[in-house]
């Protein structure tokens, strides 16, 4: 493959994507950040400079959905696969595009990505889908008017509501906001009617839309008035095409859809809508953008009517029976099965924390388990929530959600099989074992179950709820997969250098 090189600088700034100005962290000054584009099999090289100042903080960028086969240290999970990139330092990531489709990158330091460190990735590959125009990535994101550190501080204070309410919902970084709803005494600059995203469709042609839920918390329900969506991929898995009017995306998930511009009145526009579901804590859950065909008057607001579909309120993804991979991979027999329960508890200070497999994770940025495991050290303090899966080749995990919230469950370094999901306990049945759905994020319902399985990719991998606030509240585990192979890996010196730089910076800045 070819080498695709990028240079990313992460720094502070102020933006007002919905008219309300707030401090943010940006990649190359843009929100969303720049597109990474490559072909299947290419090598992607990204140098990340940490220019975050006033105040300084660490960073690291995760390439969501990449397998990182043989390169787990390029995964960008600080406190797991590397130390954070210290302020005024740089780190160069190098990894192969071994899957193809639509994905994204995001800051993986604390909940940093909810303050702006996000961007789309498109890996071009073979497709049987027929379309004329690639509209490219459409980022769907809940949006907060406060910085992530302030939100985490609030959430992790004694007797606080563990839910974090978003203030708005954006399509490709735009939406209007009603500034008259801003609290009295808040003098932050705010402009109502900041503007929405607009998309041009070619009349009669078929368009590919690459939907990405890059939000911190909210489950999105995406639709375009008067247009049927043909789903062709879920995460980095092409699927047998199926038609729907609404696509549900949990945080981190992607869905590629085809849309043909052959609806109603081609001269007036159509609303594209993305609504945060009722299971999402949100103050303003509705996002809109406008779709215009050729010759439509783009200065006029669309007049189309929404599809009449109700929100089932489960936060579940499309039924596994309809999401069938185009290229089948039969489910192997598992060599090990682990149950992992989700719940919350109040600690001694009356702070509500999340537990995954009985432990609320507390990170140690100075001792990433991947680097320790590589040196033959497997003795982690229990609060690190590291689970050693030994030499097992196929691991089944039964996720049991004992909490009243739905969760987007994400595993790094793997494209897992989804065996079953639903309310209550798993009854042992597997949906389509000859060709189960494969994804890198899947929703588990409130008080429900999700059963996944994955074929071992040696490394130490984050396994967590992709809701930024839940991960920050301890909902994260690290899985050691095939430790003896991890010990044999040659970790580049630049990765260990992140730890020397980080410990020097922390020793001077605490
Ligand atoms: Cu997209 Cu651990 O995250």
C-alpha cells in the first residue's frame, strides 16, 4: 500500500458551532477535524503535536475501529497503550488500514473528544453498492456548552446527578440555538440562527452518506424526509442492503446508507433530521440539515414533513436479523466465556461511579498495561480493571446491563461478532451463527444483555462504554489478549518515550 501522511496539531480555541461560543480543543483549528482518507491496505502515518496551552494538558488520538494487528501501541489509548502525549511534545502514529469503510478518530484522553478533538476517516475499498455520488462523512453529535472538565467535575461531585445533559445536537458541526434560553447572567457571546448544514443532491442520482455518531452520549435517530435509506455498512462491516426510514446510531457507531434523489417536489428542499432518543439526557435533542436537489432554491427552508415513526425508546440498534454481513464469517467455538456486569454504586464520598465487571476503573497514565505486559508484568492493581484472557483464541463475552441506562459497548482492536442482544437475560440463542453481524460498537439496552465474541488479536485493548461520561466514571476495562505474544512484540522506543516525557511533565506540573 501507499503511505498517507498527516500532521495534526491539537490546541485550544473558541468556536460557536451553534452560535453559542465556548472554549474547545481542536485538531488543526477545525471542528470537525480534517478528513483522513486512504485506500484499503494503505499505511496511515499521523504526527500529533500537543500544543494545548493555557492550561496545558495531555492528549492522545485513537483511530476508532482499526485492528492494529501487530501494532497495539499505535491505538492511541493513554493509560493503556501509551502514556499521554505531554504538552509541547509530539508522537507519530503508524498503522495499516486493514478494514475499509467509514470511521473516525478522536481524543482518548479523559472525555477530551467531547470538547472537539474528533474527525472523520474514509477508507476506500471494494463495494458492490451502486451509487453516483459520495457525499462523504456526516458527523452527528450531541453538543455541550461547557468544557468537558467542568462537566466531569460536576458529575463526579458528591450526591450529583450522574447524568450529563447535552445542550444541543449538531449535524457536521452546525445547528441553530435559541439564545433567549441562555441562563440569566450568562454573558457568553451567542447568536441565534447560526445556520445549519446544507447538502446538495443530484436529481435522480444515488448518493452514499457516511453517518458517524461522534457524540459524547446521545443515541441518534437519523432520517431524511420522504427518502428511504438503504443501509450498506454498519461500522467497518459491509452488510446485505436493507431499506429503512430511520437509522439508529449509538455513540461511536457508523452506518453507510444510499439515498436516491427521487422524492416529492424536487424544487423545495427536504429536512435531514437527527434526533437524540428519549433514553438520552438532552436539553435540545433535535438536529436538522437541509437537502437540496439541483435547481432548488437553497435560500428557502425545506417544507417537507417528517416520516411518521415513533421512537421505541429502547436505544437498541436495528434487529440483528436484518443486519447481515455481506462477506460471511462463521462463528467459531469460544475457548473461553466471560460475563461482565454493568452497574453503578456510590463511593464513600457519595459520588456515583460506574462498575464494569465489579470494578470502577481508575487510570494510571504512567503505567500503561500494554507496556508493562510487554515486559512480562501482569500484576495490576484491581482498580486498573485489567482482565487477562491468556492464550484463548476466541473469547465470548456476555455483557449483563444491571443499570437503567443503555450503553454503546466498544472493544478496541477487534471487529467482534454479535451473537445476541435484548432485554433481560440471554436465553442462549445465537442470531445467524453461520454469519453473525460484526461491529466495533453495539448498544446494550437498559437492564438488557449483549453477547459478543472475538477472535484474539494479541495486545492490550480498551473495552468500555463509549459514553464519554460513563468511561470517565470508571466504565472501562483493559483486556490482555494472548500475553505471551504481547511479550514478544518489539515496541518502538517512541512509545516508551511518551512515558518519560509524561512523567517529566507531571513532576513539574503538579
Ligand atoms: Cu472510539 Cu475507546 O474509543
